[in-house]
């Protein structure tokens, strides 16, 4: 990973982590929009893939890998804090313990599904984008962004729903949720692609960086602190 001091990576990292945390909390509500059914976090979660695309495209896979693990660590911290707070006895005059647990209470299976799906989806998205960038010699960003998101979101959505709801919800409902989530996430990527492309071009110019992962070690566990 390049040791250069960039101007905007701190902001992108903070935005990436904020999106993850907000989407996890918003996911406690299930929304219905026409025949689509999806959790509230789906409204903002696709932006994490857009930020992942920006990171990998401009700064390379190694930088993106570090940010992904940062997001994972902050997610885990949030889960631990919510679990501790939920387990501690409430004050005698505080009547909202049940409401707190209904919204922010830790459900181990859901948490496990979310964390595993996040890691697989984000790393696959970053890997595919980095490889396609080298293969296309840096051309056709739009096709790389859409292609990597299609693959990453496929694994993210599938892994989450299988771990979280297999054996609990009917397969017919799981299928509807899968289709709704996948279409919404991919649609968000496509709709915002003109904005993403402009941000990428602007960052490349401002940072004087356009990283190609030609000799990158893609081991997701190899993170330099």
C-alpha cells in the first residue's frame, strides 16, 4: 500500500463507516414499497459499495482492504456496546427497556449474518473492480463499477439472507426479499453512477493518484496498521 499522504481518504473512511453503522440500525425496520419488501438499511447501504468502488478505483485494493476492516471493527464495537447496554439493568423510573431491546437488542444470528455478508461482499466487490481495472487498462469505469457491484451484492445479499433467515422465514418470502434487495442495491449503483464517475475523476486529479493493482497481494487478511 502506498505510504503517500492523501487529502480525502480520512473523509471517505469516515463516511464509509458511518454508512455501515446507520444502515445496520435502520435495518431494524422492514419497509414495503409496492411489491418490494426490504429492510430500512437498504436505503443507504448501497452507498458503502459506491465508496468501496471509489476507494479501489483511485487508491487501490490495499487501501480499500484497510477501510473494509475498519468498518468491520466499528460494526463489531457497536454490536458489543448495544449488547452490554441492553444486558445492564435499566433505571427503575426508565420504562423503555423493552422498546430499546426491540430496536437495538442484539440478535446473534442477525449480527453474524450481517458481519459475514459484509466482509464477503465488500472484499469481492473490491477484488473484482481491481482486477477489471487492470484487465481494461483503466477504461470503462462504468462497466467495472456495475460489474463488481453485481457480484459483490449477489454474495452479500445471499449470504445474509441464508444465515439470518433460512429455516425461520418461508423460502418464498426470502426470495422476495432477495430480489427486492438486489434490484434496489444494483439500481442505486446505476442511478448514482454519473455522480460516482465525476467524484472518481475529481479525486484522481486532486490526489494525483490512479492506482493499478498489478502486483497487489489480494489476501484480505494482510492488513498493515
